[in-house]
C-alpha cells in the first residue's frame, strides 16, 4: 500500500514538473502568484483600513451641519449618552422621550455641565400619529436642525415565536422602530436640503445588519432591516444634496433593553458606544461604530450562514427557556404565598400558570 502511494506521488510530481516546464505552465504559475499577491494586498489594505476607521480617523465638525440636534429616546442608555457626546461638541439639543420629569432632569444636566440650550418634548413614540408628530414639529419650529438621531427603539421582553407575541407589542415595535424614524426624517429633511447640509443617524441593530437572520425576534429584526435599507436608500437620494443619512448598528450594549448589567469588551457601556458612534457620523452609510463589533461583523461575514443562523437560534431558544423558567418560579412562589395567605389571593398565581400553559 505504501509503495502504491509513493508511486502515485512520484507520478503527480513528474507531471507537475512537466507542466511547469512548458509556456502554459509558466503562465499558470505567474497567474497564481499574482492572485496570491492581490489577496495579500487586499488583506493588508483591509487591516489598515480597519485601524484607520476605528482608531485614527478624526470625527467631523458636527456644528457645521447646524446648531441643533434632535435625539429620540434621550433619557436613558444610548440616547442619553448620545446627548452628552453631542453637548460636548457644542450642539444644542431637542430631547424627545416619554417621561417629562426625566427629560427635564437630563436637559438641566446638559445645560449646567456643557452650557448648551435644550428643548424637551414628552411623547410616547409607540402611540405615533398625526397629533404626536404635530407636537414634535411645533417644538422644532424656527430651529436650525442639522442632526437627527433616531435612537428610540423597542423589542420584545424575551425571544418569542411570532404567533405568541401580543398583537399590541407588534404594533408598538413597528411604530417605534420604523414609522417614527421615517416621519421624523421627513420632518427635518426639507430644511437640511435647503441649507445643503445636515445628517440623519438611524440607530439600527446588528440583529439585522450583521446577523443573517434573528429567529424569535422576527418583528424587531425586520424593522431594523427596514432601518438599514431606508438609511442606505435615503443617503443615495440626499448625499448629492449635501445631506448624509447613516445606519449605525450596535451589537450588544450594556443597557436596560439588552438586560446586560455590566459593560464588557463585547458589550460596552452606552458612554463608550456613543463616543465611538459620534466619531463615525457622516462616514460610511451603514456600519458598526464600535471597534469590537466591527471585528464581530468581519467574523460573521466569513462564517457559513447556516452556522450563524443555528447559533443565533440556539441562543434565543436558551433566553426564551430561561424566561419561562423564571415565570414558573414566580408562579410557584405565588402559589406558596397564596396558600399561606388563604384562597382569596390565588388569582395572580392562576394567571401565571395559565400563561405558562398557553405559551409553552
């Protein structure tokens, strides 16, 4: 057997030598070396481009877009951190969020620490309609809005099959993630177009821009895919007119929405992510602003789609299982508490058990 293998190797080697000694063989060798060199050059250029984009490239002068920025979801997480970074750049800010008291507190902090002007608009973006958009438009009247940050976002409280997602949750996710960014962009684009300058930043998600698919988060990922395509399409429309539109897609960030409590390398805190995001305003149309998320994007693109999809499904199924496990423990505790208190307190425990049976 060993001799057969050796003879085969010797025969292949002889034929290869014969081929290389001919003009055609020389041409094939030269072409192979050229392709190898080209691949190496592309790799080196990619590495250098990555380093420059994430660590060396300076941010733009955002005040050149206009004196005012508008930020939705401005009182917590990424939105609040974005407001702080923009205030550091000297931009006045219109803060839009649901709770008046939180808005006033953040606005007062920005004015006191950074000496900027603010306006606040209390609006429940999940109830988007003509009345709400009229209210926001009135607050923007007379302002030179140079930057809009559509940050407000909404997802399910846990991964779930679509037929099990509450109907109102579907309406709310679509309204906040897709309708609101569209209508607010439409609201400010006229002024930006007239001035020939401005920028719109839509906060998308790696669930749509980086990951091939996000099973059990279909509505959320679908709306963020809309944000990605909407941003790229609008940028194609308005970049020739001096207005840039950008989709900034985070992976995990340590916020209330992600339920990650402590920042880590792959899930930075909102301050770290927002600082990176502000430096990227006006650059690539669709990107992951934080450097480690950029590495993750490269890794995902180089992996087989089926493998990524299987991994994501497994992660989401695990999160779903943990949610129902916690719900079961809550039901058990409620049963024990109602047993101790008497039969009159059994309704909450019964409701939880009914929900468990319906969803599983």
